């Protein structure tokens, strides 16, 4: 305690002493510049007596005015160690303002007798140099000391502002374990130039040669604004060097707007499979959510929990979270109460199929918007669990969507999947039926029923990425179903942002399809994840192809052939013209499926779903399990 107290007392005095020393230095420069200006005026020869006498008579004025300007313009806010352009700008403004005052005052006092006009210009130039020069020199000496420090020889990819800031951070951080030796950049105007004394030695394609030439030990990728394809290309080149490499996060993830050592991290698969930033209409989204009562089903799941986070930031009047998993509900409640202490939050432990509890919840809160994210999604598991899939994905949707109409909700947003298009599995078929329920509801209700359909999200529970990470951590093998299988990928935050955007532009009855970009080969994904773990695919960690699982396609589809896609005016959101739904037949089939569920007849449930949502569903053969999986 005594040590801390001592530092708290001496620290202000230390800062004051530093400012005083800097101020005295600058005051000493004033007469040097003033007399030096006269000396230059007379061609570095002796100054005539009458001019020299006038110079000394005006010196007190010059001293007082310039000293005052130095303090007013804040020359002592900055630290010499980090002298930069803002410090030079303050020097320039203070000197020029002081000169203007001195020139006017000198004219009033002496009519500029024995005061050459050029002296004011020369004095300004000299004073700027005498004030700025020592600051720059001091910083150069300090930084130069660090340039010579030990550490890994580092190549920086990207000679833009992020690369320059990163290099500066490396040079001034004494504890840094690396120091830059060169840059690479694809801008031909930068190649051959220098940044902080280090060359821009070539383009990104030359990284292996440059790394060998400069004996590089570490590569830092400073391309926070680069498109995903560009980052992927650079990473593939870096992998060929066999050197370790790290990356700065993408610019939208660097909240502070600055980049530095603290932001560097290992390359993640999201950097290679993520997509280019999407511009959202946050004003419209905020207007649609702010001061509204929002209800999210499945609020503890991957998509539901991220929706809750993003909705909470938009300041709803109340957020109601429904979730059947006790642990997931506890986790999202704890997080939301910690991060958003002023949020009006209500959590409900309930299964969406529980119509009594769900109705009681809607009667109590009367939500303006419902986001229905609760669903089963594990494709192979649900192939033998048709009853459980139907109960949760179909009748859970039916319960909550009908109650949305009963209590006059403004909007109901169904979170669907690309697997609902030409469904080849039970999960996809049940989600297609859920879409049909919402489309039918939209024809007989004032509530706007909106469906948002997209593919895989990276990092969601049960997805391939966590599975591969676990297999790699165990030393392999990594199992891939087929060498040619492809999937669409999107990050969870981006998917949720686009869901929010679609929710405020929908008029009711639409199926919005999120532009998922280009599909990714799962084999490529496996190879990249192995490389990013520091291993060699096929040598240190084997990739084993196991064959397509029940219900899996080689390629997923985002829309049906009869669903003509149209632009919405919003980036990455397309509108699929929905296929007509026979409401009378739908209600009849739902009643039949419900009875089959009540009878526990999985085979009959599967047959009815196949009939209602035809696609590429295989016929059921053999015995089907009785579907005892707990519903979520």
C-alpha cells in the first residue's frame, strides 16, 4: 500500500517536471530563432548595430508571445517519445499565430523601423525547425534503439496503414519478441519504397523468396480490410513457406479502429471461409426493434443466443427468451444480465410444443416480434427420429405461429434452412413443412409471417467445424463423408444480422434467402483446419472418407427450381417467390401427422412428411426406432 501511495504522489510531480523541461527547452529556442533570422537576413554576416539593437529590444515581446502560444496550443500535451504529426501541427499553429501577433505589435511599436520584413518569415521557419527537430530526433533515437533489439525477424504482409501501425507498435514495444525486417504488398506504387526504414520488398506472391532472402522467422498478415478471397490467397502462400504466421482481425472486428500487437491472433478457419463485410441498414433495423417487445424461441441455441445478443444491443422494451434446455437458458440469461444490465429480460423454461405454457407467456408479454429459432437440426440423428423431428420442428412451429396470430403479433420470423429445399432428409422435410405453415398463416392473419432460409453457420453446435477441431486435437483421423461434398457457410453473427434485416423489410408471406456466397468443399475445409493447427494433412493427420450419411446430399440448394429469386435492394438478401400452399390439404395432413405422432408410429410419420414435402426423401425400409430423443 505504501508503495502504491508513493507512486500516486510522485507521478504528477514527475509529469510536471517533464513539461517544465520541455517548456524551458522551447523558450531557449525562441531567441536562437529570432537572432538567427537576422543573421540569415544579412547573409550569415555581421548584423548592423541598429538592426541588432532593435532585435534585442523586441526579443522580450517575441519571448512572451511565443511562450504563451506554446502553452495555449498545447505543445506539452504530447510526449516527445511519441512525437507525431499532431504534435507538428500544434507547433506550426502556435508559431504562425505568435508571428502574426508579433508582426502586428512590432508595426504598432516601431513602424518596422530597422526590422526587415523577411525576418518574420525566417524566424518562423527556424523556430519550427528548432522546436520540431529535437522532438523527432528524440523519438528516432528511442525507436532506433528498439530497432536493434533482439527478436524474431518478421515479415509484414500489407504496407498500408494497418501494416505501418503494426510495425510502429513492434518497434516501440521493448518487450516484443519480434521486429520487422521487410514488408510485402501487391500495390506496385509501394514496392521499392520504405516504411520506417524497412523496404517494401515485393508482392505477396513473392513471400517465399522474400522470406528466404531476409531470413524471416515469422510472418504477420496486416490486411484487415482485405476481401476474404485475398486473405485466403495470402494464407495459402504463407503456408508454402513453412513459417509460423499470425493475422490481424478484419477491420469490422477491430472496434477501436486501431491495430497493434494485442490484436494479433492465429489465423482461424473463419478468416478463410468467412465472407466479405455486408452493409446493413442499421437505422431501419434499430427502428424495427427499439422499444418493442421481442420474443426469441430456442434462445439458448447457437442462432437463438446470438439473436438475443444483437437484439439486446438495439434496446428493445423487453426481451423474452424461450428455451427448453435448462443449462442453455441459464447461460444466456447470465450473459445478457452481465452485458446488458439495463435490459428488461424475462426467461421462460419451456418446450415450444407446450401450448399451455407458450400461450400463457404470450398473453403475459404480447410480443411485437417473434423470432422462432427453436428446432432440431442434426440430420443423421433425425433420420431415425421422425416423430421427434415432427413434434419439434413442425408442431412447435404450428403452436407458436398460431398463437402469434391470436395475440396480434406484428411479425413472426421463422428461421429455416437450405435443407428445406428439395429435402433429402427428415430434418429438411420438417423444416419445409414449417415454412408451409407460415406461408398458410400469412394468408389468413394480419401478422406478417416471414421465413429466412440459409445454410450452415460456422461454429454452431453440432456443425462440422467443432467436430473437425475435436478430431484434430485427438490426433486424427479427420472424417469427411465424400471428397466432393460441398456446403455453404456463414458466420453466426452475420446470419443473425441478415435475419434482423429481413425481419424489418418483410411484408408477410415472403421467403428470404441469404446469399451464402460460394460453396466450400468439406475436404478443403478439413485440409485447411489441419494446416492451421500446425500439422500436415495426409502425413501427420490423416483424412478418412466415410461415405455419405443417411439423408445427406453432395450439394445443398438454397432455393427450389420454381422459386425465382429476386433482389430486395439489400445486399446478400434475396427474395424467393414462394410456391402456393393448399391450406385445406395442409391442415388435414397436419392432423394426420399429429395422430401418427400420438400413436408413436415413426414410420407413418415419415411417410406423411414425405407426402407433404416431397423432394428426394428415401423410402423407409426396415424397422424405425421409436424416437425417444428428448425434444428441444
